[in-house]
């Protein structure tokens, strides 16, 4: 079997961005005056940035690793020097000197080891901070997308009643509202894919948990919107029964 024909096992950031770009055009063509258009453009920008940020996270920080290597070498040199001085001074009448040398050597080793630990973990902390900031941005954008669909209530198509001055506009029919809600679901799904792009390059447990939280958030919000879509489908089915088979979607 040709290896080149095997399916990819990792998300391709370029394809995710391309999918978001097509979705943005679909929304703009269907709802040119809706605020959802600018929201999807923001999603596209975040997706493009995610590709570069994820690549940065995956690359090693050479300067920090070099500093950590130097620190490790200093610890080893300090240990060797301490052992050598202890060997030269290990006499029965030099107990006090021996204790002083041992204490000084251990203090030096502990201090250098702390410096090495700081340098070794500094790269992880820097990348964790960058990734958590980007993931927090995704979480905020998910709530923004959810805000756009809050007033798209299928009940307004099922029940008639007098509107108030503060009531949201009811300018969408069944088909348009269904498409609008579908677009929101797609945007949330793609937002989860962007979070997964970060997960591919992250080895930090805290950052991976944040990625999983975003994916669970987008899945939960999508399920809530999908319930509205199912209500609309029920309206279409009942309309088809009343009209003798011609669905509202066909009429639109």
C-alpha cells in the first residue's frame, strides 16, 4: 500500500482555514447585512493566527535550552570540584574543614540545580502562557457566536402574539433561520478544530486540559443550537402535512 495514499492523522491548519474562508463567503452571500459575517471573519483571523502560533509552540527555544545546558554543566563541574576537595581534605584531624567544604559544596549544587530547573521549565511556562492566552480567546469567541443565535427562537414561528418595543426582529423565515443556526453550529465546530490544532503541538497537561474544555464548550453550545434546528424541522414536517406534501423548504 502506498504510504502517500494513507489518510492524514493530524489536522491540517491550512484546510481548516480554507473551510472557514468558504463558510465566511457562504454567510456573506446568504446574510450580507448580518453581524454574523464579521464574526465569521474574526473566526477566520483567529484560524490564520492559530497556524502560526501552533508552529511557534512546536519549535524549541534554542536560547533557553542552551542556557539550561550550560547550567547543567556548571552543576556537574561544581560537583566534581566539591568531591575533589573533599578527597584532598578527608583527614582525621580536618573534620571541621571537611564539614565546611561539604556544606559549601552542597549549597552550591542546590543553588545551581534550582537555576537549572528554572531554565528547563521556563520554556514550558512561556509556551503554556502563550497557548492559554490563545485558548482563552477561542473560549470568548465561542460565547460571542452563541450570542448571535440567542434571539433566533423557533417559537416565534410557531406562536403568534403581539411584539413589544424591545422584542427582537422577526425577519427570518423557517428556511433562513435554519440556515442561520446551521452556520452558527459550523462556526462552533470549526472553533473546536482550531483548539485541536493547538492540542497537536502542546505537551503540557494544563494547556491540553484547556483545549479539551474549549472542545466540550463548543460541542455543548452546538447541541443547544441543534435542538432549535430540530424544532424548525418539526415545523416543516407539520407544514408539509397541512399543504399536502409541499414543504416550506421547497417553497422557499
